[in-house]
């Protein structure tokens, strides 16, 4: 689990740093938006799992009180500043789907290094 979490943290941190660097000219929000989409997807999955299992599931508290508010504030702030628009949101969806596979590599690494 820690290898997987570290992998995901490294990918997200690298993407955030690159977005901050390239956003100086008003570009570079495609990958960051794709990660926001994945955060929303992950939070939704935690909520659905809690409903399906009719109880607490790991991550539900984080999803409700951290991920969803963060994503909503981030989307709102980026929209308000004109840094993203609906076109970018829709363009980021295929990128988000590709990034799922990149994050799954972290799970495979975790299983490989921790037996």
C-alpha cells in the first residue's frame, strides 16, 4: 500500500509542479484537470462503496471532507480565473482515463516489492 501511495503522490506532485511552472503563460492545466477528475472519481467510488456495503469504508471521511471540497474549490477557482473551461474539462476526460492505468502501475509495484 505504501509503495502505491508513494507512486500516486509522486505523479500528482510532479503534475502539480509542472502545472505551476507552465501556468505562468496561462497554459498547462490539462494534466492538473485530469487529476481533479480522478479525485472526483475516487471520492465517488468511496461514497458508492459505503452505500453498497451499507457502512463505513476506508476513505469515505477523506472523500467527503477533503477530496470533494478541495476539487470543488479548485474547479471554481480555475473557472473564475479563466484558466479552465468546459472544453478543457471534456478534453481532460480521456487523459484521466489514461492516468488510471499509470496509477495502477503503482499498485503493481506495491505487489511486486511487498510480498
